[in-house]
C-alpha cells in the first residue's frame, strides 16, 4: 500500500556522436538509478534545533538497492555536434535531469494524482490517495 | 574508536562471569554492535564473544517443542526446512532482515535484543536511550516512530523475529549472575513507560540464551508480512506476524503481532478474539483491520501508518486464511 516500484526505465539521449557506447550506457544507468532514488526515497533530514543531519550513512541515505533498480533501456539519438570534440556532446549530468520528473509522471499516470515535492514517499502518496 | 579486549568464553558460566567485569557487553554476530562502538554509542572495555560456546547455534526438535539456540544465524534459521514448514512465520521473518551479508553473521538473540534504529538515538542525541531525559522525535522527524505504546520514548522495536516469536508463543531462556530463568515472550519486552532507556527486562549481565517454541496444533499456518520502503534492506515500516489455527474454513484461534508500530512487538488480543471461531471472509478481515488500529496515537508525521496497519492486517489475515 503506497508502494512504488519502477518496473522499466527507458532513456533516450541526444549526445552528439557517442564515442564509447559501453561507458556512455553505464553513465545513463547510473543517472537513472540516482534519479529514481531522488524521486522516491532520498531526503536529508535535519534536527532543527542543532542543525545536525539525522539520516546519515549508507543505510540512512536510502539509496536504491540492487533489487530496486529496474531494467534500464538506453536509446541513442546520435547527431553530429560541430562544436564538440569528434562531434560529441555532454552526457554525464543530463542523465539525471529527466528521471525524477519521469518517475513523478509515471506515478500520476498510474493513480491520477500528483505529488509535487520530492521524494514521493509513502506518506505523501497515502496522503493524496486518502 | 575506543580500544577493547575480546574474550571468548567456552561455556555460559564463564560467559556470565566475564560479563560481570566492568563495562563488558555480550556479542553474537556483532553486525550492529561494532558499528555502535565505532559511532561511540557504546564504549565497552570488554566484548564477551558468545560464538565460542558450543551447541548454542543448534535447532533441536523435542517431543513438544522446537528449541532454537540464540546464536543460530538468521540465514540458517530462514533456510532450515523444519522451521519453515512448522513455524513458517519465523523463517519468513528471519529471511526479511537486512541483507544476505548481515543475515550470515547476525544471530537470533542479537536480532531480538537489537537496539532501536531511531535516528536521534543512532546519531548520539541525548535522548532516553542515550541516558538523557527527553525524546526528540515527539516534535521532530517522527515518520518512522511509534503509533502505539509510545511515551516517554517513541522508538519502534527494530526486530523482525521478535513479533514472530511472540506470535508463536515462544518462551525465552535467559541466564545471568543470579542464575537462569525462562519467561514468555510477552514478559520479555518492556514498554518505555516501564524503562525508557531499554527495550526488554534483561538485568545487567543477563543474556538471552535461546527460545523454545511449542509445536503447532494441527491446521496451523503462519506468515510474516513486512512493508519496506524499498525492495530490500530497511527495517519494517509496518509488519504483521500472523498465526492462524484453521479447521477447514473456520479460524479456531489466531495470534497477531505487529512490528514497526510500537516500542515492543505489538500484540492485538482484540483482533485475535474477533477472529476466533469464525469463517474469515473479506468483510471479517476488513473488520480486523479496523479493530487493529483502535487506540492508535500517531505523531505529526507518521499518521500514514494507521491506514497502512489496517491494510496490512486485513490483507495478511485474508491471504493466510484463504491460501490453498
């Protein structure tokens, strides 16, 4: 109840000419993993009086585990960028830009209700569904 | 990290004697304790390592009971075919704990006696659990805290196996400087209003040696349902250990104990009484869910646990009763 599982993630990127497809694909999968975690779980909580962080460490950070990461399909929209080296464009950071929004849209598509602040945690989902 | 001595007693008498040294603590798997030493939450001078005691990692089936040594690892407990068939809820609970690496070293007694995972406690705030006089969660970040039995501390009991053991009517064997004693699971755990600094009644120097489970009556089936915030490796947001004694479609008796909602495993005697002697229908299961949250007293950020608990009780009871 209120549980979200991302079952499939498709990422299409215009990265100019893809110089090294293997590492580029890994970059996209890493970005998707971080983005889904950002959409669903990750949030740094503080004690308001002392300013100390509460959910610290590897366990507290609530990043995705292996079991949470969906199948990520990568599609290259290749083009020739005349200003980039060998026709390449940037790839690293853009991979995370659309992922929280796409997870949020998928949730809206599934339940017809919007949660507008991240992470879209169980308490917020049960709140909009109540 | 403060340095400490490690000792490996060979029997319980020796272990109890060593535990009476100043600032000594008992270690089973050590998966949690070593982290707490590193974080300065406990600063022992001596670790009394219990794994060298012979025969304490055994599961033995006696004429009328299943005896489980406290040093049985969570992994072997979850894989033991006999436990899985006769005491399913315990095998499933053990299997749901943490990660494979932790289950390989973590022990049953260690899981039952595990300290809370409240982030104020684990970050060294001067709360009741750290020897202070307040609970920071009341006005703070309390999304994972107690909705039942809270006050003055609002931690939730972190163990998955503890609700299963209570649902199975386990007897806990304890030994210490004043000798050995056996007490029912229900008397082992203590609410914060009894002692806000601790979660059970173990006296200083006492350790949990093992548990004894009565063999199930014919027609008994059981299951553990755990709600996590991701697919693996979190403590229970809400969990339910359910044991039903069935006669065809009729539930002769039920035991239901919740995890993740209270400072101790939270038994639901009124729900058990509601189900006894009745055929479990979707309507009755829904009534059980409603009754389960009677008296719930959520904090500002954990109100969602109330509908979640309702759903977990309703679904788990119905699923178990109607399972082929």
